[in-house]
């Protein structure tokens, strides 16, 4: 399939123009220490920028300390600005843009104990937090909502101060804003629950506030699910309602993902998790109980074989329903896949595993050196978000562990 638009063409998203339409997805790097980026994270994103992406996304920057899911994740506060500026400057020096994925975990806290009950759309037992003793969650009040909106705004303003070009509000995968959108989590009976229109009301309010605060300088994106992928979860029809509400709230682009971290990782990745590798890495870190639980979860998953462009049918329906820019995500492995995404009307294409395998993939596509990624979708890279050296492709040389122990702004 051909198109007049090439994935190598520039694209404008609100106040931001990207040099091309390839975006590195926000995917947990595990290259932070005490809530700050390390030199490993700078190296990771500099290599992606040098490799040709139009924009790279720094994953999971929590808007509050209690919004983290893992203890070392970046959380936005003034003290982290020097390290973030080193990171953004490194990417800009290679000619690419950089986006801050800002979010709050809510009740999805898998890596540490949180004092008191975690916040969520609804109260009750919290299976995602049980392994760390976060057994129960409470329904957010109006005051909680006002506070969380303010935290997102402050995080976006700090991202602007740190030199980021965009912020991406993560509204998928089971994190706090998705806990409102998805009926798997949202059992509210007020104006924030029930219909799909009501369930997106709070996330849209967050985005509108962020847009008002930073939208003149930064592109404001949102990552949403095309569907949850399981029975009783959000459907693509719900996703259309979400997309329309976020368009009305001022989003400059939506990144279309899918699936939930607890209920449907196989749907998210278009293939089964590499439970053996995850179990081994967790055991190396002394997380024996978590490793056993992860391995047991595999027995309840459907068997899913990877196929390219696995979210395309869902994403097409959203493309037909809204006018704002959309980024296609899900199983893009080749230049032909990226060209098809453009021909289907998507403004950008988002990749993670293929770029972890080869950060220079975009340049190799452009030069003709490669037309297809060598990633075999083994999903072992996902396991290394639990490793002290950070995520890496197991077919490549391992990461330098020492780099992940040094803050980004530390003087060599």
C-alpha cells in the first residue's frame, strides 16, 4: 500500500514539529535511581535520537511520589530538573524531540508498600498491589481529583522547565486515569462512572488542565487503550467515546495502545509474556514470591502468536471517528508497516521492542540498509524492567550496570 505521506516526512503536533513520524514508545526503561534519571537513561535516549527517531518518550514519570509503581521511578519535583535537563539536551543534540510520559499509578503499585489505601476510581480489594501489602484501595473524592489535576499540571510545567517538547498523559494499561476509563476498575455511580462518557470525564479534565497550562509550548498527547482485550473491559466503542472527549479537551495527538497490566498483557504485546525470563530476573533480585505469581499467571492466559499490526482493526475504527492526529502502535516491525500506517491515515507510528533491539532502525530504514526489524518478539526485554541494569534486548550485548548507578547530572 502506498501513500503520498512518507513516515520520513515532518509532522506538526500543536506547537511541535517533528523531523519525521517515527516515535519511540514510552516503555519502562528501569534506568532511574532514587527517582532521578541515570547516565544509562541518557545513553539510552541519546542512542535512539542518534538512530533517527523523530521523538523519543521517557517512560513513566510519576506526577507524585505516591504515583510510582516501582521504587526507583522518576517522580516529578524541582530537585530532578538538573538531571532531566541533561537528558533532554542529549536528545536535542542529536536532532530529535523528547516527550515526558507523565502519569499516576493509583492502585496499580506493584513494587513497594504505600502508606494507607491507594487511590483509585472505586474502593475495594486491590489485586495489583496485594504482593506488596497494598491490599485495599479507596475511591477518589472531589478533593482527591482536584489534587491529582494539580499534580499533573505541576508535572507538565516541570517537564517544560526541563526542556521537554511534549508531555504524554498515560491513560491506558491500568494506571490511575485508565482506572476511571475502564469498567474493569470503575464501579462508580456518580457523574464519573457508568457510561463511557462519564468514565472519561475525569481524565479529560486532567488533559484540559494540562493543555491550558503548557499547551502553547508543549505538545499535549494522551496514550489510550483501543480496548482492554478482555470480557467486561473497555471496548473499541468505548475507546471512540474516549478519543472524542480527549479531542474536545484539546489533545494534540492520541497514541493508540491496548490491554491492561494485570488482566491482558498478552493483548498489549500481541503475544504472550516471556514468563520464564521474567521469573529468572525476579528471582535474581530476591523476588521469589512475585516470580512464582508471574509464572502461575501464564497458565490462565490464552496462547497468542505475534502478528504484525495487531491493533490495526481497532485503530481504524478510532481513525474513522475523530479528526485529531493519531499515532499507530502495535506490531510495527517493517518499513512497509510504517508506510501502511501512513496510508491508513495515521500521522505517526510508535515502536518500542523493535527500537530496543536496534536504536538505529529508523536510519537504517531511511538508508535502505534494512526494510524490517530483526526483533523476534521474544518479549525478554520486558523482563529487564526488573533488573538493576535496565531493559535491553537479550540478543545484544548487556547494559553497563555502572551507568545505572550514576545520576544523569553527576560530573564525570
